[in-house]
């Protein structure tokens, strides 16, 4: 594991707490997560720490997702056990949604950003239906997913902040922050297409950084798809730096057709 391995594992744990799956089952230090197939993160195995000591770990994972009729999916980061990604690739699991975690000091984010006078920001420490309305509309999610998202966001344990960015009496951008252990995780930062590149995202990130400082967070982390160059450029300008990458591995055929080699992790 890289020298920053302990930090990466901590951030993966914080991110899992900030986006809690409806159903979670621990398998050693790993988490099996299921949430009605809403978002990959809440419907995937989070493999932190060593490979499970239990010899039947793979069958346990398959059974967990098959009972819920969900894809067999692993979230594989640089904090995952060494060799796991190669094992899954050899078993026919396809890689998708390559992403990265960026980190910054909250003070640096505030210093590097400015507030647009025409932008009004409102913050709430509780999840409200009007914020969910804005979230579904701006992210383009179907109304049928409202309940699943409400259950995820309503189950967040640490302090959370829900931001709306207003212009001309309309919510044009949203964001969410979760503060835990002197970190703030920033999630769901999105702007209506017509209002992009006008400083809305900058205003939301700044507001979250300020809220983080007020709630004991000295540093911030966020996750971004590697294909989202516009967002990466914005975050870099605001002081964020790349820390590590992650992606998902998804079974493309009968997952019981192949098993890990006998020397993989806890297998005998």
C-alpha cells in the first residue's frame, strides 16, 4: 500500500458513512452494501483492510447480492487489498466509472474562491423535501428514486449540510457536505446546464468549506469522475489535489462460474 494508505482507508470509511447504504453487512473489515440499486457506491462491496479470513467469503458476497437481485459489484480503490483488482479482472469482472478522490485544506478553498453577489446560498442541517426536489431536478433523476435517496441521505450519522444556490428566485445548483473527524466530504455538487461556468459551483464549494470550518473540519475531500474534466479543473483551481483513484468491478456473467484462486485472501 502507498505511504498514504492509512489516509486513503480513513477517507473511504468516511465516504461510506456519508453515503450510508440501506443494508450493510460486515465481512471482516469489508462492507457489503445494498440500496435498491441506487448509485454504485451504495450497492457495492467496500473492501477495506485485509482479505476476509472466512474461507467462503466469495460465496457470501454472491449470496448477499443475489438475494436482492443486484449486480455483483466491488468498489476497488488504491486502499483495497493488494492484488484484489487483478483477481477480479481475471474472473471476468469489468472495470467501470473510473474516479478519483481529491483533497484540500478548507482555508485554502475559501481563500482561492469568491462569492458572486448575484448568487444566494441557503444552508440547512437537515434533509428537507424541497432540497430533494432540487436534487432530483438538477441531477435529472426519476421521481421514482426519491424514496431511496431520502433513505440514504436521511440515514447519515455525522453532521450534514444541504446547500441550495439561488438566482432570480430559482434553485440553480445544489451541494451536500458531511463533517466527521476533522474532514468534510463534499457530494452531489451540481448546477443546471444553462448556469454552468458562471461561478455557481465555486460558490457552493466555498459555502461547504466555510460550513466545514465551523463544524471542526480542517480539510475537505470530494470524489469526481475522471471523465469530468470541467469539474476537475474547478476543484484544482480551488486548491484540491489528487490523492488516489478508484473504480468499480462488475460481474458480466454468472459470478458462480469462477472462483478466486485458492491462495486469494482467506481461501484455504
